[in-house]
């Protein structure tokens, strides 16, 4: 196995080796800037693996945040002199070698763990300020980054992550907190911070003060932190410390999705010999691998560790569905499942499992002109069909187009919104008229398929030897659809035309995007998301198109928050 010294001597990737239960060693390469996640249920052995890697790779240049880290601070204790600081620095590294550190810290060690990182943060920030003054004094050129201390960086990260506190040094050079939720802001000792704020402070100070090229080991960083904050906090810290290697053990399944190109190791089981971990049942996957987005449901639930709201949608991780629903439901885990059948299977699999009653699973699928009875039956199973034909019917709904035109009028140099919208509706009229036969045929096709599937004989019908007959009058259905289509065209009911038919199959989406001032539909759709984030009316309108999903999910969010 490559050691820490190897990392210091070369920029080449280092190699770690994990003994597996299938008798073969799993080799993984890590480079500076990489993030390596180990996901596993309670008792799976992921923490044992993290400490195995810590001891094998060496402790010379590493940072460790234990899952059993203490979370208390004594505002009277952190008054270091240089001798005490250097002694604690030595002691801190020494007990990294103890096998018991995974689950137990002595009282003296607890004090060192809590206070050493705070003292390092203070010392580094003061040294930075001193160096800046020296540069100015001798006339050296100073750039903006020179003036930023670790405390400045920490405050920036806290703000981006949703914390309302700022940290500053008092006249006595002790670290203090300022809470901006009060008017005027309230100042107090860091010992008075909440559990989550203290946890965030200790994690951040350790990471920000790590030496370049360090291994940073985080064992269950989500402890004491609300899951709404931990993902944002860690992603910001990781982004800032690309000069280090992160090895993270976690229960939080959503965490790797916040870190681009991270490596993910699924840890299912650990085998011990004489109380020492010797091999693991693991699977290395890329975070965009289908196996990652379709983990075994039992493992997925264990990883969540507590009540969680999960929304399964169609498409892939890069599709319109997941982008839209992540915007509408930012506190919900949105997972793409490909097809509507996979969405249905995932929701029912969790809902029907009594052992996972704390997980609230929902699904949203395209309407595709389903029979009303099928829509109602799916809704009873918490799988909701859109009120419109498909996801494209939302992105290209006339109301959404008008909101996008208003949103983009300045940077797309749209002189006259009404005239531009009139050109777009004429485009709809012309193109949809050309596609009448195809669109009406597809609409009838989906209706017929839905009706047939809904009327298939059940097990009891077969057991009773009942004759099954189903007659479909396709000419009549087509005639009615043509009449409806012509009525929409004549009355210029563009809302109905764009929401009742599979508009993705018409040559319409790119031309609409270009008329809105965008190069292509991808840029238009991206700006729809940006517009929705800032437009409450647009959000409310889209939520009304989700077939009842919004009300059900919102109610679950309220219940979940009340139980936090």
C-alpha cells in the first residue's frame, strides 16, 4: 500500500488496498483533490475500514474527525501558550495510533480534540494578518486573497451553508460568535453555540487548517448536524481544500451527489478475527452509476438512518424531471429511476415494507393520457401522475414561456414581450397543425393502451374461468380526438394543445427556445429552472400541475420537521 510519504514525494495517484470477502483485494487509486465516500448501514464496518486506512496510510500528515468526537467547548479552557500548544500537537498525533480511538476518547483527549483545532484556527488567522502587515510595510504587492484569513473563509462557508452566525476575534484574541438573526446582532462565547454550530465549527476549523496534501478522515460528519446543512457545508469545504484527499464514512446517501466525480464504496459487511477487521463485502461504483441510483432499498433505508422523504421520478440524473423536482422540493431526496414502472416499483417497495415505515416514499410520473381509474389507483399508492401529458408540457407551457420571456428580457435583449409571445403562439399553431395526424394518433394510442392494461383479467377472473373480451373502436376514438384537436386550434387554446399532446415529438421545442432568445432548448430549460427559483407564482403554478403530489409531499415535510 502507498504511504503518506509517497504522496508527499510525487503527484502520482496513491494506491489503497481493501481485502474483500470474495478473496480478492480491491485496489483503489486516490489523487490529491479526490473524495472517497464509504456508504454503509449501521454495523456494516465502514468506520472500521476508515481507521484501517488511517493506520495503513500513516498519521504523519492527516486530520481525523471521529464519529465519537466530543461536541462540548469550555470558554475558559482555550488559553494556550506556545509550549502547551506544541505539547498537545504531539499528544494529538500519538493517540491517533490507538485502536480504541474509533469508539472512545479519554477526557484529556477530548479537551485536546475540541480546543486544538480552535487554537490552530486562531493562530493561523493571526499569522496571516501579521504576514499581510509585513507585506504592506515592505511595499510588496498585495492581492485580495492575501487579506483573507481562515476565519474569513470559515464565515464565507457558514453563510453559503445557511448558518446565521459569524466568528471573530475579540480584543483578547479569543474566538467569539455573532448571531445575525438578532437585531442588533448578538455576540457571545463559542461555548454558547448550538450543538450543530459547534460541530460545524470543529469540522471546518480542522479542514481549513490542514496542511496541503493532507489525508482528511471524516467519520460520520453528519453527526450533530441537520442534513439540510451538512451537505452544503462539506461541499463548500471540499471545494476549498482541493489540495487534500478526503476519506469520508457516512450514512447520508445524498452526500456524494454534492461532490462532483467522487468515488463511492458501498460497504455491506465486515469480517473480524480476534476483534480485528480483516475483510469487507464492498462494491466500488461511480456516483453516476445506475447501481448507485438504484441501491438495494433495504440498504438505502438503513443509510438514511431516520425519517426521510424520498421522491422517485422518471428519467436520468441529468433529465428535466430531477432538475425540476429538486428545485421544487429542496429538502427531499429526489432519485431518478428511468421508467415509470421503476418509479412505481420503488415507491411500492418501500411503502409496503413494514420494516421501513419511517421512510415516506412518493413518485411522480408523466400522465401519458392514462385512464382516470389508473391515475386514481396510482395516487392511492402515493404515485402521482402529472395533470399534463409529460414533463415537457410543464417546461413549455404558455404561462411558463411568458414568465421566461419576462425573466430573460434584459440579457436576451427582448424588446417587446407581447410581440415575441405572439410569434411563439403562431409557431405553435403552424407546427402543431402540421403534426395533427401524428399527435392525435399518439394520444389515442396511449389511451387505448391504458384502457387495455386497466381492463386485463385479474387472477380471480382466471380462476373463475371467465371469458375475457375487450373491444376498442379506434375509428371513433380518432374521430373524437380530431374534433378536439381542431377545436383547440380554432379557439387558439394553446394551454390545452401544449399539455394534452406529446409535444416532444413535434418539431417545436428548439424553435420556441430560439424565439425566447436562447441558442437551444437546453439553455432555455436551464433558464426555466433559474426563473422558477426566483418566481413564487411560477412555483405555485407548477405545483398545481403535479396531480396532488405537492400537497402530499408538503404534508410529509411538515410531519418530518416536527419530528426532528
